[in-house]
C-alpha cells in the first residue's frame, strides 16, 4: 500500500500552502501519508501525537515539528488546533549533491 499524497500544496506562482486545522476540519485526524515536500506543523493549543516513520512524539501548544520529505507520518490530535505549512521546497539528490528546487 502506498501512502504517497498526490495533492499539490501551492503552485509555481505561490509556492506555499497553509492550513489551519481544528476539530471541524475534515482531516482533523491526520491519516498516514508522505509527500515530496517538507512540512512544518505548529501546535497552537492542545496536543498532537505525531508518528514519524513508526516512532511516536507528543507535540504540545507552542511546539513546532519539521517533517522532512518522504517521511511517512500521521497524527492524532487531543483538543488540538494546529497549523500545517508547506513551503513548496523539494530536495533532490543528484550525483551526491543536494539540489534545492522551489
């Protein structure tokens, strides 16, 4: 089973995606997935149990979590409001050199 997320966050003209997620959001509980862009999550209130490559972490109000590209992740919120940010940045390995694509 592939967990690859195919949704694009942002565009070439506006290379950024920002989502405010609370209990009313349809994706409040984050299903396991991965994507080629990096992701930053800021917990604004409550707590968020985040699983990164099968290892669990607890993020609380004020915490920021950086998720690298191609890392399988998901999250379970508890009375939580959080922001999910996608700077449209992809790191590609090319001949032993990391290429920065934006």
